[in-house]
C-alpha cells in the first residue's frame, strides 16, 4: 500500500525531532461512533417472534397456579 503525502510529512517531522501530529488525536478518533440508537427491523421482528412463542405458556401457568391456590385454601 502506498503512503499518502500527509503520512510522509508526519514521518519526516518525527525524524527531524518535531512533534508528530498523530499524538494530538483524541481517543474518540479511533472509536466507532456509528452506534445504532434504535433497533433494526430484524431485531424488532426477532423480539416479537420470541414474545409470541412464550405468551401461551405463561397464561396457562398463571391459570393453573390460581386454581391450585383456590383448592388449597
């Protein structure tokens, strides 16, 4: 890969004992700032899919629990 003119200039300054401008960069220059704040369509569909599959099990469990408590009391 070829070196850019800016990179050559930075290396030349470092060889001459001057400050390298790369040292002035913030830590945020290397961080990936493209994080999603909302869920994607695929994530929303996946969440809904799992909600539907578990809903019928919890209804039966609550009904059975109430009937069981009523019989004990």
